[in-house]
């Protein structure tokens, strides 16, 4: 097979020490087979189906083939062709097909008309306002033909007294969305089909976040992918890197100009020709003070996803070099999951990579590895210590996150698995680290269909908790729950596991009001309002085009519960939600939210969005931690910030240095909201990998960025204009 032979050539570097990643990726893209995966090459699929159709004589099989051709037209972004084919199918088979089959074709037809309006007015129009639920009257569709015809057809489907209950919920949902798009909601929706506007009302007014991606210079149209917000060139401003899952999709790099605007700099950064990648994670693996990037590839492609991963070394001059081969991290198996951590405490970042090995779909060889645990050797290379690590996990690994859940100074590992139990591995230490599976004792195996996950201390008690999203729900059940019929709304809900401080966790998702059908793909957390409590944003959806659900934002209410603030903040984007990153892109003191949107199908691409934080009166602190014996950017450091609010009440805020969620990466620079406190009473830093807890006494001035070097009692206050001044820990 071509892909296997191409990847075998990767090992030529052992002889000549040169490995051309760009060439290998280009050859893999060129050699992609028509049916290697269901996500792309729709025109080639259509051509193949037409060949089959020309040979087929059985009328039922011809119907199936013609309908699949129509679906491929929609998937490929040409719904007009699908409409003509579907209308002819209905005409040809009206007298011989069952009522249910005719309904299915009419449903396909209604959705094809919907896609005409959706593509013209939202997905390909770079106007996020037209994609945000509930759609504002000022953002109604200007090109209304597709939506008008779709609304008519969904009304006809709903009027059928024999319509299936689940189908009716889907049609009802679509009709309400379309009437919003046309500016006719709610009055234009018959009462019996109306979804009450109160269903979309936020529980708290977080302030409106507007998409400013295009006006700030981030214009990126693509499929599902990864994203990193990070200061890659150490100029004090967060840059943006975006990837897409397609075998032939290029990376994009946007340099922050220092004034909140961005310039595309992909080629200058040396990233031209680096293709694919559903996710990306960053870390300074060689401790040179410049942040590097790992790109896992081949996710969702099963055995057709044997595409080498990339390690991009930051050259500290605004460019990157692919060093995957010489570093020994050419993971050739399908993956989207990786996480950096110093697992053995030697001051060097190691790398866990989770693979998607689903043996009931592919006859993988018995020795095929479900994961790799790359241990940093300190000379620019890594060795896979997975076999002797004690980690045992099977299935499709979709998320991995690291933190020290038992506060013993060693980073532990939680793994989210699709269609299987999740796993918590406790780190026992050692130069080659050993782990023990403590899932059963901890009580954190669910949900059995899960995706993105993270550790975070949501209640600020100093003990990391676990969030893991569910990934099994269809639109009818999500609508059923929205309408108040939660008991009959089936699907996999997320879990929020509260750390009991004794090696066990308690599922508090119901108490904290998070037990909803969320269908999360990409997600991350941050502090929207600088109140010191961590909020989070969930990118939602699934690969089928008709899986249309809004992304969701949740605000943390002092560690007691979470409020859905999606609509008040303007976060309910209807395009597929993927990588999410929080970061202050214009150094205003408030975290903005970047999201790489877009689905898997060729016709399901979308523009990335940058939601600008409107700001508030709360205060904040930014910390650049500089490791000496610890890894350079202090990934894994535990930080305790002690403040007093305006009433004089003392409180502790805890953070761990890292990129956040397992699908999308926020900056390693800590951004800590401190609420109404104007100064910080004290800081405590537990540096990773070494037995050093550093205390810095206050008062420390708020609304400022500081550099703290491991073991140094002085702090460096970093002021605007790229000027730096060494100051004591005082205002």
C-alpha cells in the first residue's frame, strides 16, 4: 500500500540524517485514496459512485446509490446539485416507496436548501454574527432563497401526522433556526413548533464578546483543527497557530503585531508545506527559552491515518524547523492527542501521545501501540518508555491531561477513551517513570464515550479536579432536553469529578449544573471576568453536516456551580466547534477566546473566530515563570495567589501552568483574575520536578505582568513598550 511504503521511507534518515517531512506529507496527500476516509474528496467519491450506478440494475440499489451521490454533493459543498438529484428521485420513486422513505428524501431536500443559505450567509461569508444563536435581527440572511425554501419544506415535514417523534424534534429545531436566519423568529413560527425564546436566555450577563478575527487580520477558512495562542517570538504578545485535519490542509501562523492586529506569517515561520493535524500542543522541549510545537496527525482516519507527527523546533528567530526524525518522535499512528509534562522530574519536558487504535474496525497487528511515552534525553532526542511505564490502555484515545492530583510532587495522567473506560494513572516516579492505574479507586472511569478532558481546580481548594466531556448524543435528544424533557433525553453527559483529597473523586456534575447533553469536541478554560474562578468554553458538534448545535460557554459561580452564559456573551456559534484557546491578545488585561471552527467534511469549512472580551472592573495578574532546574516555562508548576477582596476577606486562588484543555492550547503565561483585589498579599510557587516551594511576600501590584525566576526573590515587572525593569515585589 502506498501510505505504508511512504512512511517506511521516513526511516531513511537513519542513513543520511535527513528527513523531508514536507515531501513525505505531500506524497501522502497526493496518494490519498478516494475512499480512504469519509471526510473529503467528495467529487472523486461521486465519480466512483456513478461508475457503480452505471453497472447497477437493481432499482433499490440504484436508489441507494443515487441518494448517496446526493449526500456527497451536500458534503462537498455543492447542495444545488443534490437538490436536482433528490427532486428527480422523489419523482421517480413516489409511487413505489414507503411513506418513511419519501420522508427521508424530503428531509434530505430540506437540508440541502438549508445548506445553500448557510454557506452563502454564514460559513463562507466570514460573518460570525450570522452564525451565532440566537441570531440577531441585524444579522439575518441577505440571500434568502435557500432558507425560505428550507423553511417551507420543514413545515411540510412537521405537518405530517405520522412523522417520527425524533424526526419531528430535528425538523422543529431546524425550522426555528431558519426562521431566526430569516428574521421571522419567534412570531413567524407556529406556536406548536416554536422553541420558546426563554430557552436561549443566559443565566448571567457576562457581557457581549464580538468576533474580531477578520478585522484583526486572522482570516482562516478551513476544516476541523487545532489552535495555539502563544508568544512564540518572546515579544510579549500572543501569536496564533492553526492546523486542520485534512491530509492536504496547510498550517497557518499569524504574528501578533503588538497592537491587537495580526499578520499572516506562515511562510516566514518556515511552516509552508506542513500539512494536516487535528490538534497541536506547545512546550519548550530543549529549554532554550523559545516554545516548540508538537502536531499529531491522522485522527479519525483509522489505518489510513498512518501519517507522521511533527515536532517543530522554535529557532528563536520567528521560524520553526521540523526535527521529528532526529528527535525520535515520528509517531506513525493516527492520533490527535498529546500532552507535555516533566514526568520524571529532571527539568526536561516529556511527551505523552495517545493513539486511536480501534481493533474492531481495523485488524491492527498485535504489537501496535495505543500510546507512546516519549522521555526527553536532554540531547534533543526522546526515547519511548511506554512499554515499561506501567500504563496500559486500549481503544481510541481522544484526550489526555496531566496534573498532580494527589499533591505528591509528581505529575499524574488522565486519559479519555472513546467507547471504553477512561483511566487515571498515578505517577510513582523514577528516571523512567512508573505509573499505576488507580481508576477504580478514584472512581473516574466514566463517561464511556468521552472526548476532551482537563484537570483544573474549579473550586480553588488546592486540589486539582477533573472535567471530561461526553460524546454521545443526537440533535433530537439535545432538543428534547432543551424543551424540558430531560428524563427521556438519552446520551452521554459530561462528568465533573471533585477531588476528595484522599485519592478518590466525587461526580458533582449534577450539583454544579453541568449534567447536560453537550456533545463536546474542542474545549478549554480560562477566566472570562477576572473573578478568580475558572470558566470554560465547549466547541460542539459531530461530523455529519446535520449535526447542528451551538457551542456553549459556562461561567464558574465561586466554585459552587456553573452558569450557562452562551447567549449573553455571543458564544453560540452554530458551525462545528473545535480547538479553543483563552488569551489576552491585545494586552488589555482580559482574556479573549479563540476558536478554530469547521467540520470534517469538505463542504463544512468555517472561518476561525476571535471573541474580544469587553472587559470589566476586576483585576488581574500575569506571571512569566522561568525555570532553572525546573523546565524553562515551568509547565506543571502549582501557583497559589493570596488576595483580599474589597470587603477584606482573604481568599486563595490556585493555578497550574499548562495549555489547558486537551483540544486547543492556551498560553503557558499564567493569567490570574483576582476579582476586586487591587494588590496581591502573597505568591507561592511549587516548581515542578524539584523540591522547591518559593514564597514571595506582597503587597504585589495588580494589573501587571511579572517575570519570576526560580529561586530569585526579586520579581521583574514587565511594562509596555517591551521595556523591562527589575523591581521588588511591591506595587
